[in-house]
């Protein structure tokens, strides 16, 4: 796992933010007025660019 600042500085589509790492997965959140969307992924998904595809296709681990 890389440093917290690495994950916070990832270039993601507008509104998506890294919220943390627990249960052996990274959690990303998109906030709405009431609630939001969450996507969970592994380091490999971030490293190979799959995270962006996961966000576009609303897929999570």
C-alpha cells in the first residue's frame, strides 16, 4: 500500500474522493445531497487503471 497522500492525490472524475482503506480494500465515495455512491477496489485496480473503468461502469469489488 502506498502513502495516504498518494491516494488522496489521485486524479479521479469530478466528485469522487478516496475515503480510506479498511477491510483490505480502498474505498472511494461520490457524495450526493442525500447519500452517495461507494466503490471499493484493490491496489492492483488503481495501478492498472481499472479503477476509472469501475467508476464509469458503477462496478465495485
